[in-house]
C-alpha cells in the first residue's frame, strides 16, 4: 500500500502543473500524502485515509490516465 501511495505522489509531482489547472486541491492532496509518507503511518491508517479520499483519488487518476481507485488499492 505504501508503494502505491508513493507512486501516486510521484505521478502528481510529474503532472503537477496540469493537475493544478484541472483540480484546484492538488497541493492539499500532495501535502497529505507527504505527511503520511514522512511520518510512517501504519497500513491501517493509510487504508483508512485512502477510503476517505476515494473520490479525490478517482478524480486524480481519471485526469492522469483514466485509472480508478479500485485498481489503486487492489
């Protein structure tokens, strides 16, 4: 799960300029991801965070390449 979160962070960083234009809360999402990665939050807490941000993650993946949240966590 941690690797998937790191992948999401990397993809957001690579496409930051485009995402900010399409999704205004990109920086907030990126900040939350950085906090999770920096403080080593448990897998259960990461999964909880992912579930609570399902819609946002879907929007980001749809903007990037059409992937859905389910493929992100499975």
